[in-house]
C-alpha cells in the first residue's frame, strides 16, 4: 500500500512538473529570441518530447484501427504530451498579454532575464559537451553564425490579416515556426517576426480569434510531426555534431536578446501605432546617450544573475539521458 501511495504521489508531481514545464515553454515561445526547445532541453524532457511526437507512426495507426486505444495511448506517451500541451496552451492564452505588456513597460529587465537564461543554458550545454569530449568546434561556430545572422535579418512585409487561400500561408508559417521552436537556440517567434506574421498572430491570440488559432495550429501539427522525426534521426546518428550546432545557435541568439537597443526604423501596426522594425545593439551608457533613457544597468544585472541562478539550480542537461530517450 505504501509503495502504491508513493508511486501515485510521484506520478502526481510528475504531471504537475510537466504542466509547469509546458507553461514555461509556452511563455518562451511568445518571445522573439527565446525557444521553447531550450526550456525542454533545460528541463530534461527534450529527448522524451521528440520520442513522443515521433510516436505518431504506423504502429500507432494500427493500434487505433484495431480499437486498442490503451496501447495506442501508451505508444504515443500521450499522458506526457497532454500535460505538456495543457501547460503550453494555458501559457499562450493567459500570458500573451502579460508578456507583451512587460516587454513594453520594462524591456531592459525582460531582455536581461531572457539573456541570463539563454547564456547560462548554453554554458551548461557547452560544459556537458566538453566533459564528454563531444564538442565539434566547426558545428559550434556554424550555429553561432546562423543564429546571429537570423537575429540581424530585416523583417519582411508585415502581414495584417489573412483570408481565403491566404490561410495556407498562415498554415505554412505555423509549420515553419514550430520546426524552429523544436530546436534550442532558434526562436519560432522570431522566425514569425522575420516573415512579418508575429504582430498579427500575437494580436489574434490575445483576442482569442479561434479561426486564426485553429489554422495556425494545423500548420504547427504538420510541421511538428515531420520535423521532429528529422531531429530524432540526426540526434541518433550525429549526436555530437547536432548538439554542438544547437549550442552555437543558443550562444548566437544573445545578439537578439541584448537588452540595450536603438531603433533605426519603425513601422505602423494594424492599430496605427509605431513599433520597432530595425534595431541595433548598444552599450548601456551609449543607450542612455542616444535615447535619453535610464540604462538600468544595476537592475538589469540583478535580473540577469537571478535568471542565471535559476538555470544553475533547476537546469538538467545530460546528453546520456537525451540519447537514451531518442534511441528508445
């Protein structure tokens, strides 16, 4: 009886931990520059996530065709996916307005928080690669270059709405974004920002526009099922090179997350308000000179260190566990 009670307690807390991880992934995916894949990697569920998504296969279909729902559920690791998806959904619905508001009223502190998370996470991953003698320097540098280049890409024409066949483009954007979100270091939100969809989509999400949300979600589903298999295959056969590349992507994303920015050009959103279009990174004191605003350096450093401490405390990056989950 005690054993059964202990197992039920562990299962209960694991479910809540998965839901909370999903909420953190959803919050990360709302921010251009942060990837939900980074959160999954830090929390130790990245390999399990890829394996579960890849469970939508022929075996799963056969179980369903035979009416073996329980076997199909276990094959898919559906309890894990449902709890994770619940957390992501709750986060997207409840935090979209809050995060958008915080990025407007306290941009320096928010970007310092994200910068602390991503730099320390990439440092932990780099340490793990070095400890296992798995670092591939060429792939690491390639990841840095790709991520930094994406961060400096100009935004394409901004989309302010979809109709008719235009929804196919929205689905394609969803597939592209979710593919990026799977990879630590590449922000799906930033990809949406580059192709001009992000401002419209975040507004429709906050307004609970079900038509737009459903179409975008369908695209995400297609991208998730296809790209996750590719990532799983690459991790199975080229673990060291892939993880070195992902570490470089995470390091390079610091270019986008740097808090002190000067806006070069603006654009008008669908509400007629001016929002930044192109920005350049500045040193804190140069930021104050050019903008006339307080650089909040001390407060930003405090937030950065708090984020770093959280990652050090709760981050779990173990390549051996990741490989076991993907291979399994």
